[in-house]
């Protein structure tokens, strides 16, 4: 696999922590940074995937307005409890 060098200015305190983890794990600083960056990219890709999935779901089944949810929540435990709101399609 081909590689590229990325350069970033890191606050001294963070760089010292990276150095400490690298030493305690008997790994290089580059390995620690590559692991951290790989994990961040994975989480971002997952966040985007889940967001798109949620938007598709909302388009498919609809959404519940904030006002309807607040009214329902405020009615809980009262003599006039409302039924749970149902999603409405846009």
C-alpha cells in the first residue's frame, strides 16, 4: 500500500501525551497517530451513514413534530394523557 506524509501542528501537551502512549505501548508516534486518525475517519463515515439512514427512514415513515412530542410528554401522568403521537409524512 502506498503512503503519504501528512503534517499537522499539534499542541505541545497533546504531542507529549502521544509520545507517552507510544512509549508505554512500545509503538512509534506514527503508529499512534495513524490509529487515531483511522478511528476518527471510521467514526465519521459511520456517523454520515447513520445520518443518511435516518433521513431515509424519516422520508419513508414520516416524522413527529416537536410540538406534538412536547404536548404528549407534558400530558404524561395527568388525568388527560394523550396517546403517543404518530409520525406524519411531509
